[in-house]
C-alpha cells in the first residue's frame, strides 16, 4: 500500500519534470516557427514503465489546425528528446507521442454555459 503511494508520487514528479522541460523546449520551437502559434501543451502522461511520454496538445484554431502542424511538431521531436536528455539524470529518455487534447473544447463550452447562467442570474 505504501509502495503504491510512493510509486504514484514518483510518477507524478517525473510527469511534472517532463511537462516543465517539454514546455520550455516547445516555447523555443514556437518562437522559431510562427506557424505553431496557438498550439499549446495541455498535459503530459508518462507510461507506467516510463518508456513512452504522451504529450497532449490543443490548438485555439481547432483540431484541423493541430492536424496541419502535427507533422511539423514531429520534426522537432529529436531536438526535444535531446533537451530532455541533457536536463535529466535518467539513463533513458522516453519516446514522445503527440496527441490532440479533445477535452479542452468541451471544457471551454461548459465554462461558457456556466458564465452565461451567472450573467442571467440563474446561478
């Protein structure tokens, strides 16, 4: 029981580290490439064995825009992995997988509905 809790804490720490480092690298990539403006990282999920890191992106312009720039993101994968290797004391750097974060649009719609209800005085 305590071992599972420690493992979950370590996993969360690794994911936090990866999010911080990948976001930093991605910010530099965005500054070099203006086509990526409006695309941002929402979360990072590390597999249980640490071999794969799934990076969830969202685009202000929708899923179509993300699909257009996805191939460009893939071109930057080696440089992001290199930056991770330099920042990490770990022997292995996980493989990076890019996904679109679909839940963000739904969350924004729900937040808009709640705001409208507040403005109308129904909440």
